[in-house]
C-alpha cells in the first residue's frame, strides 16, 4: 500500500536523475521566454487584458506538471481555447472587464470539471476511436497553420484568419505593409534555427566534440534570444519600426471566488464548454501521445483527462481562462531538450520572475525572433512520414489524415477536427459493413483449413466451407448474406454449407434473424446450413433461439468434425 507521500509525489520526481537537470533547465528557460508574448497574444484573442495570458500560464502549468500524463507537453493558453472563449463570452463583452474575467474563469472551471469527470469515468478510451490518421492529420494541419500564422511576425504584415485561405488573403491584401528590416531579422533567425536543428551535423559537430556540440545545439536558441535583445536595444530596432514585446504588466494571479451563474447562463455555456473540453483533450492527447510514441514512453488517456481537468479547474480559481496542450510550445520544449515536467516548472518560475522584476529586460525582444523560433520548431510536427505509410498500407487511414489536414487548413481547427473524425468514423462503418468471408479448404494431411485463393488445399464437391472473419451485427449482416448466396451460386453442387465461426465474437439480433432467414432459404434449395467452432459465450446467447433449434444442419465443435461427418454425404 503506497504511502500518502508516495501518492502525492509524482513518479517522474521520485525517479528524477540529476543528469537531466541541465537540459530541463535550458528548455524551461527557452520556453519561459517564448511563452510570454505568446500568452499575451492569446489573452487578447480571448477578449481579456493581456496579463491574463500570463496568469493562465502559471497555476495550470504547475498543476499539469505535477499530475499530467506527459513528461514534455507544455500546457497553457492555446489559440483554439482563446478563440472559443471569445466566442462563448461575446454576450458579456459589454458588461465590463471584471464580469468578463469572472465568466472566463467560470468557463475554465466548467471545462476542467467536464474533463475531470470524464477522467474519473475512465472515458479516455474515446481516444482509441480517433485514428492515427486523424490525430496525425490534425497535428500536421495545426502545425502548418501555426507556421503560417507566425509569418505576421517575420514580415510585419497583419495576417489574420481562421484557416489557410484567410491567412493568404490577408497577406495579399496587406502586402504593402511588409517591413524590410523585420523580414531580414526573421528570415536570418529562421535560417539559423533550421540549421541548428536539422544541420547540426556540420553546423556544430564538424568542429566541436559530441558533448560540446550537444550543449551548443541546446543553448543556441537561448543565446540567439539574448543576442537579439542586445542588438535590438543597441540599434534601436523599435525606433525603426520593428515590433517588440514591450513592457510586461506586473503582478501575480490571486485566488478568485468563482462566479456562480444562474441556470440559464450555465446552460448557455455548457455546449461550448463541452466542445472545448473535447477539443482540448483531443489536441492535448494528440500532442502528448505523439511525443510519447517518439520517446518510447507510455501514454495514459485517463490520466491526461484528469491532469488537464484539474489544471483548468485550478486555473479558473486563479484568474485563468481555459487552457490546453500547446503545439508550438511543446515542440520548442522538446526541441530545447526537455526530459521531464521540471522544464515546465522552470518555465513558470521564469514567468513569475518576469512578472515581478524583469519585464523591462525583455521589452526590446522582437516578435520576429519569436516567430522564427516557433516556425523552426513546428516543422517537426508536420508528419509526412505517417501520410506516406498510410497511403502505402491503409488508404482509409490516409483519407482520414488528409480530411483532418485539409479540413484544418481550410476551415480551422474545430471544423477540421470534426471533418477528420467524421471521415474516420465513416471509414470504420464502411470497414465493418464489408466483412471478410473466405471460402476455405483443407491442407492435405492436416486438420488445418485455409483460404482456397491463398493455399493449395483439398475441397469436397458436396461441401462449401465459409470462414467469417468478423463479428456479425446489423451493419454487416446483409453483406454476409449476399456473399454466402454468391458463393452457393459459384459452387452449385455443394449441399452442405459450413460456417466457420472461430472469429465471430458477437451475433446481434439482426444478424441472428439474417441467419435464420438464410437457413430457410438454403433449405428451400435442398441445402443444409451447419456451424463449426462457435465460441462458448456466443452459444450461451443463441443456444435456445430458433437459429439453433430450427437449424437444418448441425453444430460441430471443430472444422475437422464437420468435414468428417459431411464429406461423404
């Protein structure tokens, strides 16, 4: 029985290795600097004062770092939750900042409660129905959108929109506002960051030892940020029109009594809170499971629900709005060398210090540097390899990937995810409705039976053996019926029809009625229907039904028993 301390202290902390400390600290520092302007922007996007973006990146991050499912996922304000917050709270925009802030906190609490309850009910299995194609397509599409959205920082062009078309349209419309110096700073930074990440073999390893090259790669983004701040201050880039993050508002988040709405207000917010909870879970799980797979770690969807839920609940009590796993910040976190959630705790410490004392130090930092860093880090999430693999091995999964990917690009994250899920479910339904029914024969000299199209087998003129490789239910019963009738027409001399049921784990009422009807139809043609290898739990269900009591043939324990009894008939 674990002690209370063992239950309260997370597993990653109990087994923490000091050798991981330097890389965690570096990653925390890098993300801590980058997340400040990003969080400010997401707060504005949500309709809140900028400082609330920083509040949303403190308490929720600490809670998730302690109990979340991922070692490297960086949670916090996210574009999708910010946009949905603004949409849900639009009716309260004219009621004053204080009321709007309270409603944002209430929304975070509602989202957190829904996620936590789902975790308690162990509804993480829902993630199993989100195929690899959908999750990879969703992540890849979001990565492309984030990449393109950062172009506004590299060019100075006020790019805006929910999808690719909106971004490109606004870029063309406002192309004349391109700022040359900003573009130079951004492009140079992007090129250096890409070379640091993808060209490290010659960028560092060609002249440094492996250990020094590794440290150079990890520290380079932070070094680049420091150089940019110094150059910006010395050369007065802001005076030349380069956008910088400016002074950061000071003051830490405080405990706030949650707003208690009337029933009508709660009912109005509930659908948005539910959809936001689903999207937050899917997006966070997609990122967390992707990196867990890449790092060879396990992923617990129920723990993700609980961690994300409690993070939102706590955040709602400390002036936060709904948060989720962040694509870009997680990519930067991993790219900077994060090994454990300690990196996120370091990030929070950096943000607290910045709020209290060092807001003016970061003021000269150009947004172009931040945008270029995010763009270089996000490239790795565009999962071309999965699309190629799916296209070669499973076209339906490839279709789900493309549906989610294109849907996100064209219609935005919310609609794109729904489109991907719909295509994935449609694929699942289609596959279920097309069960594999094989005509089998006996391998000579053995008791094994195999598909006649794949093996050299022995068949008997009076027997037709059909192996059904799926459970039978209302969605595929008619397909099975059609294939059996087609097979009997193909082998008209066969008078004994044997269904091999070894792979059938369930037969619903519709399928039972189909088999009863099929039995009568075959009997009218002077053919008998037999079953072999019915599993015990299935026999418990159908044993006393007309399917068995009125069966024209018999039920055999094995395929060999059926063949021995019927082959000379």
